[in-house]
């Protein structure tokens, strides 16, 4: 990162932002493939493995490649 090359460390807040968005993105993408609405206000656990795989590939690749590009 350009900021680190200048000798400035952004601190724990930058790490926390990257970590929380890195976790939230795949979770939100696969949510519909894991849970279905049985009735209003109630979730039912019904995993669609194909949907989880399909919706998890793109964000995981994007997060890993973006992290690798900054090193």
C-alpha cells in the first residue's frame, strides 16, 4: 500500500475494516443459499451446496486477489 511505503501505519482500524468486510461479504452472498423463510419471521436451515459454492467463489477470489495485490 502506498501509505505503508511512506512510513505510516494505518493502525488497527484499517485492519478491522478489511477483516469485517472480508467476512461479511461471503456471508451475505451465501445467506439465501443457506436459509429459507419457512413462514414470516422464521428461518429454516436448508443448505443448497451448489448455491453456496456459486455465490462464494467470486467474493473470496476478489478478497484474496485484492489482498495479494497490495503486498
